[in-house]
C-alpha cells in the first residue's frame, strides 16, 4: 500500500514538474491533484489486497493482467464520479474533457499498477533467492562437522570409558548436542545463549582431546541479550576455526579468548587465538564457514550486521557486530 501511494504521489510530482508550460500549478492545484491520486491509489491498493486470493490462482502474467484491468476499471469509475461532481459544482473548474480526464486517469493508474506489480514480483523472487541461498549456506555448514572430528571424539570417549566414565558420559552428551545442532542448522533460529552453550560444549570436547594445549578464556560483560535471535551455528564454527587452524597447529598450544559485550544497541563477539605465521596459516582455511555465517547474519539482521577477521602479530581475531534492537 505504501508503495502504491508513493508511486501515485510521484506521478503527480512528475506531472507538476513537466516543462511543457501547459498549466501553471499553484499549491491548491497540487494538493487537489495529490488528493485525487492518493485516493485512487488507496482504492486500488484495497482492491488488490482483497482480490489477492483470487488473483493468486492464476499464472503471474494472467493474474497481473487481471489486476491491472480491474485497477483501470476502478480508476475509470472513480474519475468519472469526480469529474461529474466538479462539473456540477463549477463548470469552469479547469478540468479537461470528460473522456480525456477519465481515460488519462485510468491509463495512469494502469501503468502505475503494472509497475508496482512488477516491482513486487521482482522483490518476491529476490527474497526467495536470498532465502534459498541462506538455506543452502546453512545446509553446507551443517555438513561441515568433519568426519575425522567425529572419529577422534569417539576414540577419545572410548579411551575414557573405563578410566573416567563420568567424563566419558559428559563428552557423549556434548557430542550429541553438537551434532543435534548441526542437523538443525537450517531449521529456524537459535539464541545467543544457545550458541554460547554450544560453543562451550564443543570446547569441552576439544579440551579433552588437546589437554593442557588448549586453554579457554571467556569474558562475558553483563548485561547481555541472551535471548537475541541468531542463525544456528553462528558461533561454534568460528570457535572451531580458532582451535583447528590455530591452537592445534601450534606444538605448545595456546589460549582461545572469547569476549561478549553489548552497548549502544550492538552486540559484539570477539574470538582471538594464537596462530601460525600468516603465510602458513592462510592456506589451511578456505573461509567457507566465515562467508556462510556472514551471509546468514546479513540476511537476518541486514546491513547493520558486520563480521571482520584478520591475522596480525601472531594472533587471529574474528569479530561479530550485531544489532540488538
């Protein structure tokens, strides 16, 4: 409705600014033309909204043609009524002839309606494509939990069963939650609290595997928007990158630092880890996980969502900035 009203007012502005010199527009004439155009646009908007179930049964081209024709008929009737009213009140109202006024109004409404429907069709197709791409990214990310991680985790759990059954049980539960989240990567949204918990479970498994080589430091600066909706698997893959491409490639290991803070309506998540020299570090990762997460965050939060990643001074830092409201 807002789009049609905006297009109607735009048509009035174009007519007023047209450099043909055929008519001197004053404020009153502009207001009358705007009122008439907006009234027609509002009427056509209501008509199309009410007729949507009927029009949707047809092919897009046929349904659009019917919608444009109905809009032209409504404009014809409305313009005829307006012309008759003005002519009965003031014979010198300055309106053009009946058929010129009615036909011109109907033609303009038909063109604007056709343009609006085409715009809606293109936007709808674009949104469907973006949604499909986001789902494809989620599906690709879902398959990203590598088989060797599963094999290593299961071997580690098997070695713990007799030595420390309680720790083995906890590792099994952590692994179960991790894969449950991966299987549901494209199914709805998660929350900041759930994403942090999933990252904790992943780090718990890796801590058992890497032992003292892996240290984790969390910096949660409350208050935090724990119920903020986020795409599933937005945080764990970034933490996994820090462990896989950073800690596990250093003989002495290192510390993964994860900081969360919210201020000025923005949530900031920062993941920092020691990494090999840039020339050795860069080829190991294709960046698919980061690109996938960046795309899905942009789809969900719009242009205010930002993701940066860079290596410097022996460390690799990945930062997320998400709007809270």
